[in-house]
């Protein structure tokens, strides 16, 4: 299948269009009995149906396995579409969509849900700004945790990112990644009430299993799979803290001394704080608007997604390493405790925020400050 070919939508079996009349039910039962008789008593004894279960995302996921979005629901329908990566065109995508309409048993209101789980396979973008927006903004927030078993990437209950082995890199050296994202809406009485309602991935660890399964299938299709498939066998560690309200402009954000925001009605969330990864996010406590995104990445393959975008000069006078401070993102890379570390900032344009975070992370890792004295304020 070429990069531009799209597999036809495959209807799921959330609802098998059962007839409502008694005659219809009897006809269906008779048909099932005949079908089961034709398959032999062995099939009946094994509790298997004559039809195979649907599979999604290049065959990585099977219906009725794992999380709720692959399970059975009498009120909904599930469809899948996908474009598989190939050796010639190593990019691909797949989507599982779940739609349901029903009346509330409580008040009779009409309820509709539309949910999606989307997976993308391909290299990180060439343009620096697009790469930072994709990886940093999407997968290095304070609610993300490192993938287990040393896998280079991050995950939460709504999705994740996995950096594939070097055998899947592009000819110009860009890493290939697999990303997964759950989304959706819940609507009551038409458009009068709508809220976000992402598809249920079954928690962060189950999301990691789904992500790695899709990655293994994608690599096999693209011809760059390692000798042994990637796997998730350990629990998730370094779970993020709960969002906490910030009541004053003098309050330290994410537990970092001297990191202050000149605004109220916000909340921060501190994610992982390991040798490989540290994250911090600040959002509006009512509207969820991002105010500040900070991350330190030292895990080699995860940090490789930022190769080639840090420039050749220091971010500012007195800063160590190389980097750039732009209108939407800032990035700095410097040696720290014997290996390169990458420090990132999004949403804010104040270099003082990055300075406070980078110096605090460097101190925790046991290396020299990244920004000069006075840069953090």
C-alpha cells in the first residue's frame, strides 16, 4: 500500500445491528445455529465465533482486548482507517473512531459521544519550530511520565511518544517517532452542552502497551524492526504530581526557587524528575490555557529528536552550550554531569523562566549553572 493509499473503513462490532422484532430475533438465532453447526462441535466447545475479531492499527490491536475503546458497547459503533508505512514511504497513520448515540436513563436527554485514538508513524519535522511544537508541546508536559523499561519516550493516560531505534532514522539523520493521542467529545441535547471526553486508553501503563504494539507493527511494515520486538514489562515509575493552585505572584512554581509568574489563577504540575527527564507545566486553573512549559531531556534517544535545532551559538551572553530563544519556544543544550542535556521552554517568552528552571535542573544533576547569575529573576 502506498503512502497515499487509505484502507477502507472497517466497521467494528460494538453493535451488530440486531433486529428489534421477535421474528427478526428468531431468524437471527436460526442462522447462528446453522452457522455453528457448520463449523463443528469443536468450534462450539471452544467458545469461538465463525467470524474473526477485527484488528486495528496495522494489526497491533484486537477488538475485545485491553482498554474500553476496543471493547463491546451496545450503544455504539467502531470504525478504523489506516495507512501503513512501507520501506519506500516510511510514514503512516491509523485511527480508531468510536461513536454512540443514546438517551439518558436519568432524564431522557439525547447523548452523543465521538471519540478517536490516532497513531502517527514518521520522522520528526525538519523545521525547528514545527519539531518543538510537536514534541515539546505535545509530549513533554508535567503530566507525562517516562516509558518503562528504558524505552525512549513519554506517556500518560491520553497518549504518548516513542522514539524508534537508529535503524529507523531518515537518511538525513532525523529520528522516527510513533505518537498516540486520544481525543473526543461528549454532547448532550445537541450543541447546547459539549465537553471534552477522550477515548479511554485504560491508564498510562496500558497506553504504553498500545503505543509499543503499534510501533512494533509499524517498524515491521517499514522494514526497520530490531531483531527483538520492543516490549513493556515493568510498571510505570516517577508518576507526576497532582496539579496545584498558585495563589500569588511570589509563589515558587513547580517547586523551583525563584521561578515566579506575574499572574494569578493558575496551577502548576510537576512531572518526572529523574536523571533523564524533568518536566513542569503551568496552566490556567479554569480554562487550561498553557502559561509555561519546561522540560529537561538527557535520555540520549529522546534528546536526539532535538538534534540540529539548537544552533551553533549560546542562547544569550553568558549562557553555556548552544541554543536559541524565539517567540514561541526556547531551547538550550549543554554538557551536564558528563553528557548533553537539553533544556526547553514553551508558552512563555521570558528567558528568566528558562534560566531559573535550567539552573535548578543542573544543580540537581550536579553540574555547573546553565545561565549566568542574574539571568533568572
